[in-house]
C-alpha cells in the first residue's frame, strides 16, 4: 500500500525492494562461502601437517612419554642408595583421596641418641590415586616422585596396592 508516494516498507517502488532483497541474498551467500573457506583453511593446513597420532600399542617400544606425565608414584633413592623420606607424614596429610597410608616408627638415633621418626611402611593405592601430585609438591625431602609408567591394567585390584619403600615395589 502507498502512503505519501512511498510503499509501507520505505521503498519508492517494487523494483528497488527486489534489488535490495537480491543484494542481501547474494551477500548472505558470499558470507557463507567466506566462513566455509575459513573453516576449510584449517582443514587444508592440517591435511599437509605431519601426523602426531601415536599408534599405541604398536609403538610401545619407541613410545616416549613427557617427563611431566604422572604415571606411578615411586620413591627414588639418594646417591647412597637410601630412602630420602624423613617420615614427616606431610604427603599423607595432604592427599585428598586417602591414597597413602604410612606406618611410622620412632627410634633412637644411633649417633645422637635423640628420638627420630623412620618410615616402616609406605603404602600407596594406585587404584585410588587421582594423580593430583599434591603429595610430591609438599614433600620437603624430594622423597617421592612420579615416573611415566602408565600401563596399570590388572585383573585383581589388590595388585594396585604397593609398598613403595619395599624393593619389590620400587620403580624407575
Ligand atoms: S597424587 Fe594426589 S591422590 Fe595420588 S597419592 Fe598423591 S596426593 Fe594422593
Ligand atoms: S614422602 Fe616426603 S612428605 Fe611423605 S613422609 Fe616422606 S618426607 Fe614426608
């Protein structure tokens, strides 16, 4: 309907309106193509970039894990082959998951005669660990660390419980 020489939609004549619709239609197509090409640019770049997929377990012998990977908690020995643990209990206190259970003895130091704590049993339940690394972070002696071993599957979950200060369960 016309009013004051104009149609209700503000155009002077129908052909001007059609032209505007045509322009916005073509503009939408152009915009769609531009965004499609932007997405395809990423696809093409990745297509010609070297592959990073690890073909595990076929590559088990050559697989290199990052040093920062948290595989299994273990107790590294010092240069004299001794535990670094000073039996302070901080790791157990800070573990949010009740994964660590320490049995600590109090003995008399052979040289000074003073009482001191020694670790009797350092029990670690790998099946309960959530690898937060809080225990390693709080340890003042650097007595525990994570190695990069990650193949933890067992048929009996009891085998995930390790006594870290015993030779059989020492790793790395
Ligand atoms: S990594 Fe976290 S959950 Fe696992 S033993 Fe250490 S503090 Fe506990
Ligand atoms: S492992 Fe570290 S934090 Fe835990 S009891 Fe030993 S010295 Fe303390």
